[in-house]
């Protein structure tokens, strides 16, 4: 079975500072990994994904994430946080070798960027 | 269409009633997913369609929940004999249909069972 952990319920960072939102995963095969962001009363918006190839993935709004197979992690990062980045962030995994398997989302991390 | 749409945006019903929630996926997307999201939690998978057929319905919590996609486009999630614990935001997502492709989410239907 696949699972996703986001060990921090809340991350606080000052505007202009770098941010990291952590994600670790477990799948029996190889993973597809995704990050989504959710603003209040809005649906989930896609940020970036890792499918294969380069371990460093760049996505929307200046976000990037690094796939680390040995640590089974896919942490989300941004070099300089903006107040407008404050939102709920979800990591998701799908088992690439078992296509019938569904997506599994983590519990979410609330990011607060302080001015 | 421009994106995934869901109707209604809000639904209030009484315990024991039947409800239907509708999802219009992005045109041409063969894969369609339903999720349930409770307050402060991540989306919980319910069911996944590839075309007209349910490829994986392992997330449906019990037999009160059922979903259809008769023509491979619009999908309806049906909940019978609603219970207060069914209150949540029901999210729909679609994707072009291959395993690694991005899911695009609708705004959700907020269901409140009184």
C-alpha cells in the first residue's frame, strides 16, 4: 500500500526567507510524486510533479522540489517566500508500477508567510 | 471547457435523504476521480474512472455511495441515506488518462448533512 507523510502541520517563515515543506512517501514500486496548493475555499491547484529523469523539478510560482529516492522524500522548496504563498500544501504519490492504484494525498501542511 | 466544474457548489440536506453531486471534467480527459476532503485533512480517494468504467472503487466507504459515468464524460456521485458523517467537501478531478499525468481539480461541492 502507498502512503504519504507530511510531518509538519504548520510551517511559518518570514517573507523573503527560503521555505521548505517536507514530504516523505512509501510505495511498493516507483513513484509519481506531485505537489498541490489549496487556497481558502478553492480547489487544489497543481504546482509540480516528478515523473522520471532529473531529480530537481521546477514548477509554478517559483517552487521546486527534489526527489530523493534513498530517503523516499520529495520536499517542496522556494528560495524566497512571498506572503501570497500562504496556503495549504499537499503532497501526493501514485505507484508508477501499479497503474490501477489510486493517488494518495498527505494530510497537508499549512504554510504561513509573515510580512 | 476551461476547467473541471462541479455542481452544486453547496448542498444542504437532511439526514436520510438522497443526494447527487455532478462533475464535468475537462473535455477529452478520459480519467476522472472523486475524492472527499474533511476539514483540515487531505483529499481521500473514493473512486476512479477510466472512460465509462470504474477502474478502482476501493475508496467508496460503504454501499450508500455509488458513482456513474455513463458516456465517459460527466460523472455523478450518488449518496443514499445520508448521514451527518458524510458532511465534507467532495472534489472531482480529471486527467488525460495516463498514469503520470496531472490531475486537474474542480472547486468542489460542500455537502452538509443536518
